[in-house]
């Protein structure tokens, strides 16, 4: 099965998991970059409210034909309980009819409304075959004690 892994990372944890997975699956690996460089503050404001509203950020063109793959794996960090805004932009790239697997890296908190996240990929006409969460335990200091 020809597999592509698309991931967004801010701090590197999602990158590490995506790289591990690409070796395990023999998959092609594509890092997604946002068009505007995000500062640490920008990950909180406006990053967190945008994540909670499932707003897509602007991303740089991937330069790959995703229709050539059978399975697409998407990896993303969790911000304020929801996938970081780049996830919503990645979902918009999904060609119809693909098998999609999702993985999310979080500091230890639960993802809110996981069913809603899965439903987003389904709106693209894709079948979500797996959705898993990885606890990286790297909580940003500003969120400590709030979760
Ligand atoms: C802006 C921001 C918000 C976050 N919100 C949460 C959260 O709500 N719950 C949680 O468990 N972790 C939260 N985290 C921690 C990240 O999800 C976690 O460290 C993740 O592994 C980061 O992945 P990355 O290194 O690929 O960016 C947040 C991190 C950032 C920067």
C-alpha cells in the first residue's frame, strides 16, 4: 500500500513520530509548513482559538500529487484540546476515496471532540481507518495546572 505521511510540528514531537512511522511503513514523508512563521506566542494567540474553531491556517504548497497514494497518514499536535490549525489545512488537501490515518501528539491532555476531527476527514470522502493519540508529556509551561 503506497503511503504518504503529512505532518505539522511546532516543537518537534510530531516530527519524531512521523519519522519513526515512515521507517516502519516505508512511507513517503512530507512536512507541512505554515506560510507565516509562527512565534511561541502566536501558537497560543491566535493559534489556540483558531484550533478550537477548527480554522485552517495558510500552508505552503506541498508540491506532491496525493492522488498517487492509497493511504494518507496525518500527524499534528494538539493545541487547546484540538488539532493545531495546520491540520484543518492538511485535511483540505485530501483527495476523495483515500484511507486516512490520524495521529495526534499532546502533552497529556485529552483531545476534545475526536469524533468531530474524524468527521472532518470524512467530509472529504475519505475513510478514517485509525486515530491515535500520543502523550509526549511536553506541556507548555503556560498551560501547566490548567489541564
Ligand atoms: C499552543 C499550544 C497549546 C497546547 N495545548 C495542549 C493541550 O490543550 N493539551 C495537551 O495535552 N497538550 C497541549 N500542548 C502540548 C502539545 O500538544 C505537545 O507538546 C505536542 O507533543 C507538541 O507537538 P510538536 O512538538 O510536534 O509541536 C500544547 C502546546 C502548544 C504549543
